[in-house]
C-alpha cells in the first residue's frame, strides 16, 4: 500500500509518505497550516524526497479533533489532491489512531483526548469498532469510572493531561505511528464516504 498521510490536528503536524516499502516524514509547526503555505510544504516535501504523486495511490487525512484552521485546510487540500490526481481519499481520527496497535489485544479500549482544557473519551471494542458518540468527561469521572480500565492517550498531547490522569492504572501513552494507518485502512476502519472535520465543543 502506497499512501500519503497529512496530520494537522495539533500544533505539531506531520506529512508522511509510504511508497515501495520506504517511508518519508516531515514535521510541521502550526504556522505552516495556512492553506497556501501547507500546499508549498507538501510540494517541497515531495521534491526533497524525490517523490511524485504517481508513487502513491491513497491519501489519508486526520479529521481531528484539533485545530480548526489546520483541519479545514488539510481536509480541503487532501480533497483537492484526491480529485486532481485521481487518488483514493480516506479519513481517520486521533481516537482510533491512538488505539491502532491494540487491535484484537484488549476487549475494551478507552481513548482519551484533552482539547481546549476539556477531556473527551471514545470507547472501542477489541476490533476497534465504536459508538460514533464522543463523550465529554471530567477528570473526576475518569478517575471514578475508568480508573482500572485500559486507556490510551496520544504522546504528542500528553503534556496537557493532569498528573492524576497520567498516574492511573492501565494507562498507555502512545506514539502516533503513520504506519499503523495502513493496518486500519486494510481492516476497513477508516472513513471513506464522509470526510469531514471532527470538532469537539
């Protein structure tokens, strides 16, 4: 599977390409998320690594939750590239991305994200199917209801989590690996028909 992934959901975004069993990655700062600059960053990334859009067959884009302008810009650019280059487009979100390496390993997985000083939780079963609802939850509710259940949080935003949460039992802090997206896509766990931002209030 040859694909291009764009993640502009947080202040530290990334571009990633997997093609011919080689991988290429570029880290982006939040000031690079403006549409015109992001397009240039993508073109420069491909040129710097001797890549062509002919090398890929799919675009995967992070739908959030996260930065409003970053999500809108990256989704618009992904859709434009998909149409102009005749590439399949898939969407993913940080909740399922954080759970990807635990497929079929845990009966229940709780994915936690902190966004704009609020905690949100999404529950997954062992096959990573979930209810579409994302619940807002307080720190006290997390500790009271889910203290001993298996939980995952993404490493790139773990600095925003309260120490009480980080010290809970059965908590895994996960590096978000673009290679895991291939596995999710092959299992049919990425969005294909409704590629839109996941906003949390």
